């Protein structure tokens, strides 16, 4: 009865039944935790977990899953490590759940620990677990390790092929992604909808408009797959990046599916790149109807106005945002060090307990940048504010703070991995001398705003670290 209520979505009835039970066997507790997790009732699941005198591997797996699916990611990691410390062997669900968490946080060290646990438990021969492992390595920026795991496993399923294709594409390695795409077809594996998303993304990042059109048109020849909104979004991004903004708008107007916020967001990003304020206004209007509470497209439109010298329009846009009480999620960056995740928010450097040494490092970087002849590009920073405010916005950007902290803490020769809630950055190098020009690239690149940046969230970019 308890499981039946939970599977039917009647968690309240399940809870009443659970409380009426004279005893709470492990199976009932595990089921109740899963039910609480499905409704986002993390505290309820945690209370059941902590009250249990006996726990099996399903109990630990359920708690990890509850934390993971409700974005309590650090708690999921801590629970998994406690499970191992107590001598409980992980099961398939717990391994897949924790690999997903490691991928979301891009915490490579934790991911390696999970991989080691997989080998000890002989889970490295399961296709679903290995697919999750490949995705984890890709999202943590370790493409070489993902590639080794991919090539050593047979037989491969479509999910594994898709992981490699989308992984290469998201890291800007379009040629490699298309190579895997062609290898997949030669191996006799039929592409699915996700495969085509990866291939089209690869074409977009490499500017292969002709190849992208051919791949998109080939979908019509596959009776099992029809282009969906996500595929049209890729095509809009492909055309927009290539400067074909008008053609991208025509594609949206004539597509057989209803354009969603991601499609209009892709067009908006293209308008920002090519400073097309007229079409950006069209996209922003559509986005207001789809997501009336999201300030992202209007902030971006204001930036476009600013970059083209339309100060009055930018001012009116600020008033519009203020009058509608629109909110934009703040950009934040984080870095893993000492088995902890250190979070940074733009302009709020004092929030970190070691802010004093971070400020000193940022000052040192500023001096080295000036010696290199670097001058910050503030054309897309905020609106018509003075140069001092623009400089402050660039200097204390969340990614700069995270990189500065990494330079202070990460040993020489080790990569600095900085993740952002919009996209990821990977800063690597072998020595400790700053290459000011390359770091300045990081500073200016970090100011690019993607309000609908989930498509770019795990796109890593390599910068030569030199401090």
C-alpha cells in the first residue's frame, strides 16, 4: 500500500500510512524517503534516514538520490563518502546518482573516487554506469579520460556515442565531434534526437554552416526522428553565429513547431554577437511573453543598446526592468579545493573568508595586465556608467575571483577548473608566470552574458595559466 501510494503520487496518504505502522521496516523507510524526495520534501526524507537504526545499501542510495534530484549536491557527496566510510558497498542507483552529482558540480576529484569505487565493485562493465562515468569526465573537462573509457568498453550503446559527440561539441572541438558522429554511423548505430543535437552543436561551434544544413536535412530521411524545438534551436544558433541573423529569424517564423524560450534566446545571443538591435527587440518581446519574470533578455538588450551608443534606449530599458520588478539570477563561479567547493559571486569578493589574499592577488594581476598593455573592454559592461564603475565590475567578476583563488591554492602544474552557472572555464598551464594577454582574454570573455546559457554550461575553454 505504501509503495502504491508513492507510485501514484499520493505522498500525503503514504505518510499517514507510514506514521500509522507499528514498525518501520527498512523497505518501508526507503520507499518513504523516495516519496518525500519526489515531492521535494528533503527534510522529511532526512528525518526518516536519521531515525533508522538499520540501513542497507538501498537506504543510502535513496538518500543520495533525494539530495541529488533536489539539488542538494554537496550533501549528496557527503552522504556517499559517509556510506563508503561505514563500509557499505555502493549499488547501481547510488553510483549513477553520485556520478550525476559530480558532473553537475564538475568536481573531478570526487568523480575519480567514485570511479575507483566502481572498479572495486566491478560496476565498470555496466553500460549505464559507464555512460554516466563518461559524461562525468566530459563535464569535468577531462576529455582524454572520457575517451579512454569510451574506447575500452564494448559493446557501445547510443548513449555512450551521444556522450562523446556532445562532449566534444560542448568543449568547442567540433571536428572531433563530427568524426565521432561519422564513426557512429559507420558502426551501424542509428542516431537519435540527442545525437543530432550534438552534431549540429559541433557544426555551430566550428562555423560549418553547409555541413549543419546537410545534417539537419538528413533528419527528414530518418522516419523515426523529426526535428524538434531543440534541433531548430541548434540551427538558429548555427546561423546566428555565422552572422546569418535574418535567415535565423526566417527559420523561426517558418518552423513547424512553436518556438520556445531557448530558440528565441539563441537568436538573442546572435544579436548580441553581431550587435543587431532591431532583431534583438523582436526576440526580447517574444521572450517577455514566454518568461515574463526573466530580466535576462532585457539586460542583454540593454547591453546591445549600450554597445551601439543608444544610451537613451538603454536608459528606457533600465526603467522598464525596474517597473516590471524583473530579476536576473546573479552570475557565480566556483572552484574545488581541499575537498570543498568555494563559491564566488560577481562584485562580492568580501564574502569569502580568505578575501584579503584574493584581493591582493587581483591587484597583482591588474599590475601585470597593465604591464602587458592590456586595456579592459567595457563596451558590454552594464550601461552608461562611468569608467571607474566599469573597471570595478570587471576587476571583481566572479570568474576572476575564482581564477585568482586557484592561482593561490592549486599546486604548480595542476589545472585550475572554474565552473560557472552559465558555462565552464578551464585554465591550464605548467609554470607560474602570468601571461597577461591570455588572462585578459579570460576577463573580457567572462563578461559575455548568456541569459539562456544552459546550452553552454559545460563548454570549457582553455587558457594558458601563467603565474
